[in-house]
């Protein structure tokens, strides 16, 4: 069940639409966010393609998915936890309206859930919903995580157990300017999610949201209140208070699985008695990949423990809790988290002792390597304390994120470039000795960052010039202590950008007739998935498309005819493409000429009005 070689969940395949269905809407949550990883998500949700590749190597299906992503996908993340990309790609701009950064009320709280809920539709059939609950953030991190995924079809009756899932979504949107589609929630209430074999019940447990029936009191983890006969815990982070709590709430010894570093940091008195202790394999920490763990070396990919799950046994029933919550007080009491509970009665394979056996046994084909090894209390060493510094960084990031950041874009007299003018209100920002903070636009790679003056309003006029396609609302903040960089992250500036910016970015990518034809082919048939700038791919305008690439040959005409009769919605996508390129006046005559417009007018009348 938890064999890391046999029971792997592929992120991309779980988000892919079922055969014959199309994505209509999706909501995702994550604590931290990698913009480069985010560029690869849409192609899976839209076109069932694997989440792989280089964000700089854009295919036609990726281009279409990215440019339409924010129309159908909304992603929530912790404010101040968007990673600075190694390289800025202008296509990231298409995600801006789809990202919501959540500011928590206090600096000791985190927005920490990892959930995806997607709706897929197919003409003539009921909508299908996909739910994925995981411990993985939306980054390129290769740590060992845990995920549960299921699907369900919209039925005729509402299911009471779905209400907490709906409450969670409604609270996500409650403090934003975005509006949730009520149909999405209405249907979600009527979805009967498929249960795994051996599981009789599924429950949803959002943590940290307001309780709808208890005077809006904050909902705590169900693990706080329940007693257990047996308990198994897997968590990369631990604290004394929570472990002591579980000692009091569990009859038999607790199987505790964590990292050596986390176990080293717990008081010896807490760990003595009542715990069977296991540390994540140090070999697997640097495993190159799951198929050759015996070749692990310090040059490999960091694959530390990041999975979080709890298995409690009571009265013969196994309760699995899977999701984002660590075995810590913040996760149980004050963070926003999400857990899914799976209840199984009478099945030994779901019970803690069975799972402990799997986690402590040898991995298949691994030459004796185990996922977890025994942890000896005597081997614990005093870890150099970084807690105080981590706390300082956390509080500082919170203060930086709360301060108002406003901007203005001014166009040059030649109307060929733009400058940034920023206002950052740091009057409430306090810096301890040795700390400093800088900021700069995300696209800036040559000028020196601006050093923020704490305790005053900072007016910044030093950045630019930039082309229209380079403009971005994201600003890079970097924290230093004694000139050592400690943290770097993105915040979004409140700024009005030119309405033509996205069109300009698109026209710089589809910048000639050959690329236009290939993209047109993809929109009509889905067949063209080559790299947009691959010099080895034969030009679409060669051969039977004729000298002008449009009218002399029949393939394009035939594809238009097929789309008109079988899938008119594809003509709507073509119409949007044509209008988008026409709006860029400098490129209009090169790509969309009078001859093509005459050709397109034959089919334009078949474009759906909706």
C-alpha cells in the first residue's frame, strides 16, 4: 500500500482530465509556490500531458494551456512564499490573475493546505470532479510525500460529508475579490467520491477555518480531540507539546516516524517510554532516483521526508489522516491545513502494525536499504539551534508582506519603453541589528537592488527602462543578515499595467506566419505539439499548404470544415487567436493579411456566440 516503488502517485496524471472530458474549472492550494513549476501544471489539466520538461522549452499545447490557465484555474498560496524563478519568462504574466496570496492574521500562522479540486465536463454527460489531497507543495522539490486522489460523478442528491469541503472553498474566496462559481459548489455537494477498496467512509477536515455552527470559532484538527488504542505518526516536523498530547491520548506505544534532525530536537524525557522511534533513511535523503537507491550519493537529488499522515486504531476501525498537517502545535491549532480521513473496519492491511511493517521493511531491489531505520535515543546530538533565526526571518517576512507596496508605470516619450515608480510603506517595519532588506523588479538583472529604509515611506524611482512585455507586478524581496542572504521571495505590487501587455507577450512568441499556422493546426486538431522555436521542425508553410501557406492547398480548409461540423468550439479558439494577433498592429500585416481574413470569413460565421 505504501511501497514507494509500487504505489506512486504521479502529480500530472492525477490532474489530467478523463478521456473525452475537458477541464472547466480547478482550485488548488499550496504553502509555497514555484512559478516555473506552475508553468507546467496547465498542460496536464488541459491536455492530459505529463508535468515535465523545461519551462523555457515551450510547445504549442503548453502555450495554449498557459495563456488560458487563469481563466479556469485559481491557485491559493501563502503570501511571501512565492519562490524567485531562476529566469523570468514573460508567459508567467498569464498566471497573475490566477494566483491569490493569502495573508494570515498573525505571524505564527501559516496557510498550509495542499489540495486540488477540479471539474471536468463532457457534452451530454454529468460533470466529473477530481479531488487530490497531498503533502506536496507546488514546487520542484523531490522530497518523499504522501497523496490521496479520488474522483466522483455529480449525482442527484447532496452528501452531508461534502459540506466541510464546500466550507473550505467558500472561506478561501471570502477575503478575495474573486468570485466562486456557485454552480461549482452546488454540484460539488452532489458528488459521491469513489472509495478505495477496503475503505467504508471518507471525511474532510479543513483546519483553521471558521466553524459555521459554533460562532465562527476556529476549527482545530480532529486529532486533538480523539483517543486511540494504537497510533502511527509520520511527520517531518515535531514538537514537544504535540507529542506529549498524543502520549496521553493513546493506550499502546506510538510508532513515530520522522527525520533524525526532528527527533534530535525533541526533549529526551518526552521520547522516553510510549514511543517506538524511527528515522528516515539517511541513504534515501540523497537518493538519485527510486529505481537505483543503491547508487545514492551526496551528488544526488535531495529526497528528504516531507510526507505527513496519521493512522489511529480505535474499536477495530483504522482512521487514516492524510494531508498537510505536521505533528506540531501550529498544525493542530492555528494554521490553515487540510486533512482527509479514510475509515476502514476490520482490514488488517489498514492497521498501524501493518503499515509499520511496510515502512520498516527492506525496499524492493534496494540491496537491503530500508525506508526508515531505528532511532536510538542515545545517538541524539545537540543540534545547532536555528530556531531563533528562523523565527526572526518568519516575523520579518510577515512584516514585509503586510506593508503596502504600490507602483506606477510611466511610458517614455518615444513610447518604446517603461519605467517603474514604487512606493513601499515601511513605517511599521523594524530591523534588528545586522539585518537589511532589498527589493527590485522581477525582470531586473543588471541594476543594483534598492536598500529599504525601515521606519519610513520609501519612494523608488531607479528601475527601468523595460519593454512592455517585460513589465510584471512581482517584486523580489531579499533578506540579509551580516551580508549573508537568508531569504528571497516575490510579492505582488498594486499597479495598473497596460491592457495590451499580454497581447504583446503573445505576439512576440507567435511572431511569424509559420508559427501561426502551427498554432492554428494545434487549435483545430491537437496534432501540433512541437517546440515553438525548434529549428529542426519542418515549416508548416512548406509543401501542400502552398506558397502563401493558406489557400493553395486543401489541408487547412479541410481542418476548418471538420471543426465547423464536429467541434465548433475549436473555431472559437481560432477566432480568439486571430483577434489577438490583429490587435498587435505592428505584426498585423505580416501574419494576418487580407487574403487570410477573406479565407477566415467563410468559417467565422460558424463560431459559437457564447
